[in-house]
């Protein structure tokens, strides 16, 4: 059951990061500049981020199975529409629909994990869930580039949409929200598959007010805003054009370096999750990860040799796995019934960064267009990319400050409880 949900989230991350490889194809098809590509990339995240809190409320109310099935179905429809879009406006709208459907998958999967796995294994399962997303990111690099060369970007996306449709049907048929319980153990009304009764609207509102009233919620959200935003700006959009323009390599070759970054995501998320569960430490690991992310982004400003670029991208996404421990901290601060709500709030703040930072970097790059167009795509200067990566590094530094503040508050609270 977890594998089906994780496959859905894998497809979400494929779509979140595919625009890096698709950038040249989209620029040619829709005659888009850097700002236009940034907006097209961000159209997924605007609606995705805005719906994270409602997604948490809906998952708490109706359960992971129903919500994930409908969400993945909507994402499939959006993918087909994006693949068939004839204008830039149609592409932006349909990509936003992809974000609409995908907005519920992560929250639904974590809510499922909270119900089916032991509390001490939650960080590990969160790591494995993020690793599944990393696999989606890998598929959106060299495999996607090769598939586009062979069949064209529209055909490839239609095929990905078909996979999403089959997965949605499988989730609806086989996933159950909670482990079954015997009739003797049931102390309150249940819904499908032995689930407990969903929270009332009044309870949902009260939960939301409580979550939003905690400073820790905002610290975790802003941490994710800057780190997720920086990673999706570089790995999800501008990493491949940077390598093509500055190092003169092909899109397929450039995508292999972005692939290394996603390998870091696959490895880092479960590694940090398992280490956190073993050491019973959360916030100190988050601080270390945020500092590592900042260092990786700062390294790219120097436009180092290609092997170093690959190492920096790997480190940035490896560190992302440590920053994602914020979801475990958020979950452990609240009752299980609030799990979807708090995850949605933190995720919502975080993914607004993935909408804002890529677009900001796009506007910077347009100021440093060389005037050249190669195969329908604009070419930007090294200085422009350095300033753009400077934005990502500065975002990482602010995120690290948020992580330090979170660590201080959590440590102080733990010391207060122990005394």
C-alpha cells in the first residue's frame, strides 16, 4: 500500500523537476524567455503550495485512500492537457492542474505512514517517502532527456500520464487508511476499512488555529521555503540550462549532473531518517543539513569544474533529506489527528519558496541574456548565473538561521519538560 502511494508521489516529483530537461523544448515550442520559463515552472507550485493546508485538512477528514486517488486522477488529466497544450497560456493552466492534483500526495502518504507504522519508525518512513520522490527526480533527468530525443516531449508526457492513471486506480482499489481492528476494539463509529470517524469541521478549525499559532510552525515552514525553493530552482529548472550555457555540453549530458543531485535525494532522505531515529535527534541534524545546503549553493557561484558541480548538486539534495526532518518534528509536536493539518501547513509555506525563487532567478537571468538563441533557447551569461545562484545561497543562509532558531526553541522546551 505504501508503495502505491509512494509511486504517486514519485510522479509528483517527476513533474516538479522535469522542467529542467524540458526547458529548451518548452522555450522552442512556446517562444518563452527566462521569466516565462520561470513562470511556467512556478505555475505548478503556486497552486501546489496554496493547497497544502487544505490538503492536510482534507486528508484528516476523508483519509489518504480517497484523497490520493482523486488527486492522482486530477494530476493525470493535467499531464495530458499539458502534453497537448497549443499555447503558453494553456500550458501554464494545465501545469497548474498538475500541481492541483499532486498537492495531496505527500500529505496523504505521511498520514498513511502515521497510521500504519510505529512512531519510532516515522522518520525512517518519511525518509523512504522522500527517496521515492528522488527516484522521480532521477527519471526526470537523463532518462527523460533520452526519451524526448527518441519520441518528443509531448509523447513522453502522455505516457507518464497513463502511468499516473493506472496508479490512481490501484490506490483506490488496494490502499486502506488504517490497520483493521476488531469490532470489540472499536470505541467510536468507523468508516471504510476500519477507519475512525473523521474530525468535525469545528475540530478541523480548532486544529488549524492551534498549528498556525505556534512559532515553531513558521520556523519550519520558512526553513523549507528557502531550502526547497533553492533546490527546485536549481535542480528543477535552471541547473540544466546553466550547464549547457556555461560548460557547452548537451542537454542529455547536463541532465546526468542533475541526476547526481537526485541520487543525493534518494540516499540522503532515508539516511537522515534512519540516523535521526537511531540517535533520537531531530533539530541538530536539521541545522547541519541546512548549513551543508548553503555551502553547496555557494560553491556553484564559482562555476567550478564539472565534477565539483556534480558533487555540489549531490550535496544540496542530500542535505534536503536532513531538512525534511522538519516534518517529523512537526508530527511529534501534535496529536495524530492533527498530522495532516500540520504537515499541510508546513508544506504550504515551504512550497511557496519553490514558486518564488525559480521565477526570481529567471528575472535575473533575463537581465543577462547574451542576445544569442541556440535551437530556439536563449543563452545567458556566466555573471547572470552567478547572481542567480547567489540568490539560492542567500536563501540557504536564511534557512539555516531558521533551523538554528528551531533547534534553540525545541532544546529549551525539552529541557523545561525534563525539569
